[in-house]
């Protein structure tokens, strides 16, 4: 049995258990006074909005130059993928692999993973609750690595600044990519994982 079936709601602020009152939409926590809801209001709509915005910005994030490395006054802007190719050509395969995973695979997996999670919850797809919650936890876990590329660029911009000798400048692609990362993190936050258990009725899901 779920807590909501027993009339128990959890405070989002202090995690106090509150008894749900019939025909009472404005329940407040008995401990801290915070607003308590059975499920986050408009959770799916907000998550979809953030996710679709991130998906749209993901296109310029990969097509626009993310940074320009100049040496002796000369330099060419690089996109994420061209930067990975340049690292491979320089023989820095491990670094190229890290950048590719953090900047290409991780954001793509987050976008696809959250979309599949939303669709499975809304359309009662065949994924079990256990599969959904594992996917959600994995998405949350890999989210922290999405900012690696932006962190590297910020470090290079701060450290490599020798005038005309050597210089690293961020480009619009970095702004778009950082926005995608932030939006996907917010999408994972606005999604209410309790919705995963609302439409699963198989015995395997409740073991």
C-alpha cells in the first residue's frame, strides 16, 4: 500500500508525515507550516517544458563554436565535436573520451532518459516501477558530470590569458550548452518520482 492510499503526505521541507484531510486542498505541515501536496502540482507539464527547451537549445550547443583557442594571435573556433576530433589528432585520446562522454553522451542520455520516463508515466508503458526508478536515479547521478566541459572552459579562460601569445575565449556554444545542462538538471528536479508508483499495479512492482 502506498502512503497516499493511507492518507499520509510527506512534507517537502522537513519530511514530516501529515495526515491527509478529506476535501482539504490547502494542507499545511503540522511541524513547519509548509504547503503539502500529494504530488507536486503540474510536475509533468513543468518537466516537459524544461526538457523541450533544453532539446531545442541542444542543437545550437553542438553546432555553434564552444571556445576559441588562439596562439600568437591566430586561432579557430571549435565546436564540441571538432574539439574532440582535435584532441584525438593530438594524441590525447583519454581526454577526448572524457569530453565526448561528458559533453555528448551524458546530455543526450539525460534528454532521452527523461523523455522516456515522462512518456512511460503518462501513457502507462510497460516499464516497471523498478526500471523507472533506476533510470531516474541514474539520470540524477550522471547530471553532475554534465558541467565538466563548462568547468574546463572556465578554467582555461581564467588560466590561459597571455595576450597575443595564447588566449582562450568562450563562444556562444558554451552559453547554449550550459543552459542545456541547467535546464536538464531542473527537469530532473521538477519531476515528481512518486508519479512512478501511481500507475504500476503489477505484483512485481510492489515487492
